[in-house]
C-alpha cells in the first residue's frame, strides 16, 4: 500500500493535517487550507486596533481572493445566459445564419462547418454583441441590455478584477428578469 498504512490510509485525516511547524497557527485559526494548499486566513491580513488600516499588500490579496470567488460563481452563470441568449438570437437574425457565422464568429468549430445554426449557438457574448451593433442581429431592448451586461461582467472577471456591489446587483437583477421572461 502506498501513501499510508493499513491503520491510516493516505486519504484519511492524518495526511490532511498540517505539519508540526504550523500546527499552533492552524489551531489558532491563522491558517486555512483550500485547493490543497495551506494559506494564511484572510482575517490575519487585517491589523487590529482603532486606527488600523489595510495595507496595499493585504488589500491586493483580498481583492484577488474575491475576484477568484466571483469567477467561480459568476462565469458559469454567464455561460448559461449566453447559451439561452444564443438560442433566442437565432430568431432575430437579419442576415442568413451562414453569413453571420462567417463574419462574426472568430473561430467556429471545424466539426460544425456544415451546420451553421449549431455553429451560431456557440457564439461568444462579445461576438454576439458585435453582430448586434453591426445590425446582423436585431435583439429586443431587454435582450440587448442583458447582452451588454454579460459582456461587461465577463470582461471585468477576465481581467481578474472585482465586481463591485452595484454591478453585481445589476447583473443579478437582469439575470432574474431574463429567467422570468424565458420561464
């Protein structure tokens, strides 16, 4: 048996505990573990006291963690909304679907070369917005608003920035309205 003994297999708790050199910090809550790595608990980044200020380094680390968490949650929502919007956009095309695929999809999948409707369903939000702005797709106002917001939020997250509360609220509200329109 590799990575453990018969009494304590590798997948059991003994291998998940931190080493002796950090056990005191672990017990005190100063260290967390996630994604298989030991990391300082975010609470340790903040100075204590009435005049305490967050330093630039701690602020950057916190922003990075928030951005990563938002990416994990929000990007799948963007993908789901993109898929639904692509389906609805097929009925708003002002040009033949073959032409739209050729002109606006940067790298259509090779296996969909003979299936333009299916290739169109793979269109990314930025490409769809470009097609809409150029008049190839005439989306209704509420769909165009959703599309612009999807592009904005995706771009913010793609640049590893944090979605601020107002943008997050607008995104949440627009997704909810879109879900109500399609149900």
